C-alpha cells in the first residue's frame, strides 16, 4: 500500500577534524530542514525534490574544498513530522519564555508562553541561535516598534517581538513549508499583527523604516543583504544578526560598518554569535 508522505533524504556527512557547528554554518544556506549530530556524523535532512542537481553541486563543492565526505540515503517514507513531534521537548529560555508544542499540556511555563507546531522548520528554540536571539531581544524596548524578521522560519522571533509589544511586524521566509508553518504558529499564539511574506531579499521593503530588524540566517545571506537591510533600517534603529560563528563576525562587522551600521556588542551561545548593530 502506498502513502502520500513526502520523501526525505538523509545526507550523512563525515566532517573529520571540522567541528559540526562549522559544517552546519557552511551548508545552512541550502534547503536542509534539520540537522542531527552523533559521535561521528552530521546528519542533514532534505526533501527529495529539493535535492536538485544545483544543490548537490553546491554540497559537492563545499565538501571538495574542505575535504569532507558524505553519502545520501533514501529515508523510509512515513510521517516524519509525527516522529519529530514525539521527540520535541519544551525549551526554556532563561526566565524569559518557554517554547512548547500544542501537545505539551502539562509543561511548566517560565516567563512568556510561546506555542509552536513543530513541522521541521528552523527556529523552534532548540538551536543556539534562536535561543541567543531571544536573549538579546529581551534586552530591547520593542513597544510600538516596527520590526522586520528576515528569514523567520517558524516565526518564533516575530511572535516574541509581538509579545514584547512590537507593532507592526513583517516576517519574511523563502521556504514554502516555513511560511505555512509560521501561519499556523501565529494562529496558535493569537497573534494578528504580523504580516507573513513568502520570498527572499527582494521582498524587503527598502522604505520600511524598520526600527528593529532580526536576521537569524547565515553569514553569506547576511553579507549579501547588508546594503538593503541597512537602507530599510531607520536612523538609530537596531539590527540583530545571528546564524554564524564567531570567526565570521569580523568580516560581517567590516562590511556592516561600510553600510552605516555600527557594532555595539555580541554574545556567543554554543559557538554561535548574536551581534547587535545600530544605524548611525
């Protein structure tokens, strides 16, 4: 008997001497949906229809450049979202918030409660970058601030911004499944002041005059969009960057400062950076 579940591939990377976090940073710009690490391998999961010849070529080039080997395995065709949901624990971000799934009916809630339907979209709070972004966002006064969440994933940062009083909020993501997931998550949290946008950098409103921009993406995507993000940010506005390792920060800082963004500070959470800049 056949089923209609999506087909998934598992790319099993052998990073050798390279740390898994570094490898994730290198391939995070490709349409992988989730990553897992064990003692030897980094496992990256991608929809079979998204593993195009172009994506494979990019993976091959990265592996050739850094001496990494990998193999691709067809996964059993079943409801992997259900499998993942069954292993989706609540996330407590200090005393700031608790991120739960709809089925966590008995979870202890510390701080604000954010409900996410886990559909393998990036941004559940389990990754250090999402956690770190929430920590830095909690330091900001976001009341009545216009916010752009670029690369919104599940929409968790947009939701937290709304809970902190931000309004209005634009949430942009280029991945269809992430876009659909954030629509569900906005409803789960009774949020109605976020405008979901499907697309990439071309969807950034250059005249948006955003007072806060959130960009938890990758180093390459940040570097490619610094000019437009700076233009879209209001004078004295704040931008938070994450999705990259500390050794990428000097490059991002140099280019950001050329676009009028002044470095303020950063934190490191599990080797991942969250950096704060202000527009002069």
